[in-house]
């Protein structure tokens, strides 16, 4: 018979792996009661362990699964009982079509009325693991504008980017070279690795980057020519169009906005968080851009 004093040591040795596999099956279930996985696991676990699991997860064992609230609460509760990061790693998502999502959100020179041509001044990319939907790597650089080297007060107020943040920074050509180096270092140029960019709208990769590259006589790498428009993905998943972009998507998913609006790196973090939440709900992301 199991004694309470030996529970944790037993879980951390011979039963820990099996227990985590069972919990994973619970978290992987979709649109069903928690009772079925609990009963099917009974043959492998003592009634004492199942009782302890009930006490750890409480009423959430019998809540609908496949929603972020359930998974996050369950993970926190199990982590508090000695499972830590290993439990978080067990939370899985429906298989995605890509190994990695590259979340991108430019900030560019701007004014009212709009200045032409606009130039990219912030170039952030988050490498999001397609299996865990966690951020694995970050590329983030500011870019020196050359046509309109002085940022306008409107631009600084909107983006939070001040003149000192772009003065002396690499040109767009140099930043694109460093992006390519980062892509290679991260294994994203391997033909066996499927990755795709994700943006909040089509502007970044349909208009801004190709337009500035054309103006400067720079080539556009092929990996920038296909992407997922998060607004379209959200509308497919939720059945409504997010007129106010990230603000509407965060509100629709009951997410708190991260950082300040129109900060490129903060917008990327919000995009990643929205993607993770949609993935928790079973959404499969697909390319939305049309071939060039």
C-alpha cells in the first residue's frame, strides 16, 4: 500500500514518466469529459495515485479540455507538486504544417500626412516552435533610415522609437544580410525544415519590404514571399474580422496586451501569444499569401 510520505519519490522515479504520459493524454483530449481518460488510465495506476491526481488538479480534471485556461491551470497545479518544466513540455498542440513560425512586425518612418517612401526602422523576428508554440530565438535590430533620416515627432510618439535608437544603426541592406545569417544559424534554410513568416496583416511583406527593396535596388529573399496573415487566420478561427488588429484579437481571446502598441518587438510577442492561444483551441495555421 502506498504511503503519502513516499509519493513524491515514487513519482519522480518509476512512475513519473508513466504519470506524465497519462496527463498528456488528458491534455491532448479535445471536446470530451476528463472522466474517460481517467478511467482508461486506472489499469496502470493505483487508486491512490489517481486520488492524488484528482486532488492536485481538482475540478479541472472534469472540465472541457482543449482550452488555454484548463491547460495553464492544470500545468501550474502539477508544477506546484514537483513536476516543474517537464509538465509544461508535455502540453501538446494539434500537428501544425510548419516546424517553425517566424513572427515579424516592422515599424517604419511615418508622419501625417504620410511621408514617401516609408523606410523600415525596426526589424524584429520571433522564431516560434510549431510543436510547442514557444519562442525559441529572437532577431531584433533597428535600422538607419536614409531617405528621411530624421524621425518625425509623430513617428516617435506612435512607435516609441527615438532618434538615438536609429542613428548609427545598420542600413536595411546590412540588416537583411544579418537576417540571412540568423536564418542559417537557426537551421531555417535547411530544405527539410518548413517555416513561414507570420504578420499582422499583409502590409509588412506585400507592400513595405518589397517596396523599399525595389526603391533601393535590393533583392527580396524567397522566404519573405510567403506568409500567414494573422488577421485572416483569426477570422477563420473565430468567425469575425479583427478591425482593430491585435487589440481586437487579444480582446476576443481574453488575452492581456503585452507591452506598448506599435512597438515592433512587443507586437511580435502579442502575435505569438495569439497564435499559441488559437493553437490550444485546435486551429491549424495555413499560408494565406498568394504566390508572387
